[in-house]
C-alpha cells in the first residue's frame, strides 16, 4: 500500500506539473498586480507617473503599498512553505509553522523588549526585531536538542517538545503582560496579532532572504519528502539519508518561520490551511505541493492584508485577525471533507 502511494506520487507528468505551477503562479501574479492600487487614497497610473503635483501619492505607492504588499507575499509564501514541510516532517496534518514553539519564543522575545522599553534601532532596524529573532532561535535550539537522537529526529518527541515549549513561553508572555502597564500590554497584544504594515524595504529584505534560503533548501528535497511521509524505515530502505533530510527540513522550515515571525508577528492559519487547500486541489506530491502552497499562500496573505486595510477604512485591522476569521471556518470545512471522504472509503 505504501509503495503504491509512492508510485502514485511519482506519476507526475510534465504537463500536469506545468499546469499546476502555472495556475498557482497566475493567482499570485494577479494578487501582486491588482492589490497595490486598492486603498483609501485613489492612485492611478497617470498619477503615479505624472508630475510633481502628485509626490504624496507616489510616496504612498512606492514607500508604503509596494513594500507592504511584497512583505505580505513573502510572509504568506514562507509560512505556507514551512507549514507543508512541517506536516511532512511530523506526518501530522495539524502541524503548522507555529506548532514547535517558534512563534511563542519569538513573541516572548518581542514582549520582553517592549517590557524593558527598548525603543532604539540597531542597523536602522527596531531592537524588537532582533529580540524576537533571538527568541525564535532559542526555541528552535531547545526543541532540536530535545528531539534529536541517533536515528534522526523523532516526530512524536519533536511535536511534544514543541507543544510543551509553546505552553511554557505562552505562560511567561501572560505573566509579563499581567505585570505591564496598560500601554505596554496594548503594544504587546497588537504585536502578537500579526501585521505587515511596514514603511520602506529594510525589513522586507530580511524576510526575503530567509524565505529564499530556507525555501530553496526545502524545494531541493521534495522527492525525499515524498518518501519520508511514509515512515523512516521505508525511507531508509529506499536510499534516503533520513537523519540528514530531517535536520535540513527542520532547520530550513524553522529558519523561514523565525524570519517571518520576527518581522510580522505570529500570523496564524496561513501555514495550516493553505497546504491542505493545495493538497485538496493538486494532490499530495511535494514536488507540486511545496511550490504551489508557497504561491497560493503568498496570494492569500496579500489579499487578506488588502481586506484588513479596506474593511473598516480608515481604521486598519491586523492581518492576523483576517487570516483567523477566514482560516477557522475553512479548516472546519476541511475536517468535515476529510471525515466524509474517510466514511466513503470505509
């Protein structure tokens, strides 16, 4: 049965591959080219490339909307890619980029920076970013040390360590919030809702680099992921260096998550529901699942951020609220769909 599943995944024709990737890329490009023109201030191409009378509109477009749209695209792309990789690594459909405590560690770092009162900038970047990044890296290191073994990373131990660390860090965050002044507590809550409201391109470069490096490593191991989803023993007999692949997947997906969360905060549901949606449409072959999840996830977060800007304009909602409102019901639909499929098979 397992070998039959593997054969089904390897039977991917070039035509199907190009069709799946092309359609996902089209969705992503539509979101990229349409959403920057949507906002409370109307901007048209004639204004954008017009005279000096429209310098304010031009600054809004190039310094606010474009970097914000690109950050949303990169964050959605990275979280979806990491989510699909973690689901394969842990062989758990409920796995997401935040299940291993990386998000909670990053949030704890950011909350500590807010509580201590760090308002300085290092290398023209807020110190809160570096504090959040350090928190995420600490979480990654602790989970890896707890889960590693001679044969590789134990998925069950990895999951239990991550969940436990998540609860521990969350408890510390609640304690710090309880001991904070109202203004500090509000700033902490606002950061943990997730947002992509940046000005300029410096923070965008950080996310782009983490997604490019981590995503490149993940895409290089899609065939190994197909085999690894069966079990370690089968993967080993089929010639996969299980320990090496597990470590690469773990650190690559964690690196992406740390980079995105340290800049954008914990934006939920993207890395959980998008891989499921893509798996439902295009199948479970990771050669298609990873790149298509990345493109669809990027488009989804770009559209979600546009809704966050427009729904209650001129007030802006945190994009994490939109993803949670959309993601919760959709994930319940997916659970109902899989349950119905299972009943039909039985």
